[in-house]
């Protein structure tokens, strides 16, 4: 799906496919360097992290294992509900493992803060965070994020895994959703 397919739904393109791919390659190089000689488990947070997880895993030059977790704090709206539910837990035992949580976007940080604490409680050696996008102006809790693709404005964005009511995830860029779509 291209921007012309959803042009009337967008205010503008925020990050192009090329910008995203270049930044993912840079993050992969940092991760390869930081975890050299260590076994790394990358944990994708469904559904939004599918695109970044796939691209990041392919950009890495070291072996990693992958697992997926689904948590929810959103309904079909645009604001976090504040209540976190595990919809799909990990299949991997985390005891003694270096874990990298891979996220699509960090808004308030509430869900991710809860998730990091939950994974740390499982006996991990380390838990770090990698996100494609972060909205500093939306933060409600301070959470350390080791790898950040882009800091973006506090606007409603879609594409590259980010959705509105389960649509727009398959865009290969990130755009700001026009208010008439969600109001």
C-alpha cells in the first residue's frame, strides 16, 4: 500500500520508507556491537512491532532468537486505557537471558513500563528496549529506552505497523492520520 492509496486519510508523511530503513540499519549495528558474543532474545510486542521486528532481525549480523508477546492497553480508540492485559505470553523461559523488547511506538510509556518490570521479574540477565518511534511529549512515566529510531511529535500516526482500528499497518512509511478519520 502506498501513500496515494490513503492520501485523503493522511495529513502528511512523517517518515519515509527510506528514512525508516536507514535508521533500522543503524540501530541494528548498535545492537550487534552492544551484544557481541552474547545470546540475545528479541521480543516483539504484537501487533504493531511486526514490521520493525522483521526489519531489525534481518538487519542484524549476529544470531538472535525471537519470541512474541501481545499485550493490550488500547481499544479501538486513540488513547491508552491504562489497564494492561497479556493476550499472548512468551513461549521462551527468560531465566538468565539478555532480552531486547522491540516496540513500534512509545506514547505514554505506561504499558512498556509494566512490560519491562514483568519481564525483569522472570529472572532475566538484562532487559532493554528498542522502539521505532517515541513521542516524548506524550510520556507519562520516565522509562529508559536504549535504542530509539525517531522521536516524533505527539500526533496520531499510522503505518509501518502502527494502526488505527487495525487499519494502515501495512503502509511502508509513517504518516499523520487526518483528524476526520478518527473524530
